[in-house]
């Protein structure tokens, strides 16, 4: 399997279609509700594909071999297995905090390839690249009903540190 940082030469449509095709309503967390992806918990926006397309397109830049050192950054990680896209992750680096951190905003794995070690391989690659980029802390979020993902993240050493609440007004 080959993992790399997607760039301006990557196929935005292919990345978007893969991303959207492998989502479930359980994936929805507060960031999907803060943005334009979801209209309420458990319900995706009708224009989800165009929203994700714009998000991914905005993150694609000049080719990089690894995460930049010393700069804030937003990008896309893609994993390819024998010419087939098998995972996409959206990652943000922030160096303005007291402790430089990253956010794995999204990690989407081919639904047919789950529970085969692919997600762990992608996360291991991301964590190793973050270490090389002098990032000391990584955050992620997950929809409250996405229990299998929670167990997966906990096996990788993540732990819950807060609870996000929402109220419609």
C-alpha cells in the first residue's frame, strides 16, 4: 500500500466520491454540524458531495514528501492499494498553540476493507509523519454513535478528553 499527501495533481472527484461513498450517518460529529456537511445529527446535507469536493479542492497544493515543518498546514492524505483508492484523511497542523498539534479531521476507509489493518496502517503513517514534522499532540473527533471507530481510536492510544454538546435554537 502506498500513502501520500494528495496535491494539486490529485483527482479531486475521485477523492470526493470515495470519501462520500464510505460515510454513514454515525460518522456525523460536531464539525459536520458546524459546517455544511450535515443538517442535523444523523442526517447528511443533500449537497454533501459538492461540500466535500470544495473542502478537498481547497486543501490540495504543491506536492510535498511529508508534512511541512514550522508551518501551519491543511491537507489530504490518500492511501492507494494496487491502483485503488482505499483511504482518505483530512489533516490540519497548528503551530500557534503552546504545544504544536494536529487534528485528524477525517479518516475514511473503504467500507469493504475495514477490520483488516488498513485504518491502523494509515493512522501509523500519519502519526509518524506528524512526529517528523515536530507535532507533539494529535486530536480527532468522532460521532457519538460511531462506536466501532471509538474502539479503534482507543486501541491506537487516543482517549476522550471532552464532551461536545449542541442545542438547536
